C-alpha cells in the first residue's frame, strides 16, 4: 500500500495520472489511495515533493496530535476558530485547532468586506492582507422601472485577502501555543454522562486504512461554519429555514471601471429577491462581484 504524507502532499494530481489501476484520487481536501493499489510504485517518482512512499508494516500517514487530552479543541480554522484558539492559548490553556481542508483560508466563502473598527478590536490591520480601503458605500434600489441611489460617506472599512488573512490568524494561534492540524476531519464527538468531552478525528496510516482517534477535551468549540456538523452532533437545533438562507454566487472580476474606495449594493425584488447584489473593490479595476437570493424565493428569481 502507498503511504501518503499529508503534510507534504501538494495535491497536484501528478500521481493520479500515472497510476495503472486508478487507485489514487483527489478528494475535496486530500489525496486518497484505495484498496485497489497493487504497490507497483509508479506514483512514487511521479510525486514532485516526495510525499509518496511504499508502506511497511506499522507505518502511519501523518503524525498524531502531541497529546490525547486538551483543555480546548476548536473545530474549524476560520477567523472565529483561530481567534478563539489564540485567546485560549494566551490564557495558558492547552489548545488543539483542527481544520478538515488542506489549506486554511481556501476556498474563500464571503465577499471579504469588514468594518475597520470591528477588525481593529481583534488584530492590527496589515496591508499584507488588505486588498482595498473603503470609505464610501452606495446603495441602489431598483423597482418598478426606476432606481434610487443613496450614498454614505465616512468611517473606514477593508476588503481583505481572506486566503492570507485566515492563515495569519492561524499563525497567531500557533505562536500563542495552540497546536494546529490541517487535513484532519472531525467525524464525531465523544460523549460521557450526557456531556461532550472530546472529538473523534480521522487519523492513521494509508488513507484507505486510517481509523478514528479520540481526543479528549474539557471544552469543544464548533467553529465549522454555517453547515456545522459538530453542533448537530452535540444536539443543537441548527437547521435553518429557507427564509433565513441565502443562495449566493460570486466572482473576482478584473478590467472593470470602479471607484476602488467604494462598496456598491443593489437591491430590488426583480434583481435579487430577498437579497442584494454587491461590488466590493479589490484594488484598481478589480472587484468581488456577487449576488445573493433568499433560498425560498429562488424559483421566482429563476423566472419559474
């Protein structure tokens, strides 16, 4: 069986292209090897970063967490999870921060806008992860064949580079003493006497044979986003009604004429039922352009 070093793997897919039995595949966040592997070794020299090797008895895929018990386990290394891990570690707690994806901050799942005052309460703004400074907003309503625009001046906001920003927050958590692990999915919670007392993570040798490892914790923070599985496993009522859910699409566009200091919002029942469209500048002639529609009104938005 092929051993995959998940910390070194670049997720490039070169090994997949040379496997004669299609035993290797790219999952959402990791490279996987199936039981179809014939241990021919063709994929080993094809790996540009040396992440593949032929297994020997007792070998494992990745290093385990440094301990089996933490004061705090945080599931999800987004801004909320990393900030919580940093604060807890600074307070002297033992902290494990877990991220299921191979890369913190990717894919970007928001328009990347944030109020300057709110951001400064947690971290000093840094131009390395700020794409634009926003000092003005325009809100345009479109209805009944007409439009009206309201301009708002003052204050300071930022459009972030979330891929850089999220990683920086995780770095700060690590520097404060938290242990950070990527490519580490949480697959369940550990319960004892009716309370959550830890998490179950996927861990082990070759991906096809890896198993669950239990990590004990005094407190578990579910920072795994709007689709939180951890919260559901804990018994929290997290299912959202369609009326409270937005269906969104966004693209980073270049070569467009915009004011790089102004956010644009557009509202209207025909344009974006229950939601709005936005243009958030990311420097000269670039912007995040998106549209959000209330999920219960999607049929109407599609003209059905």
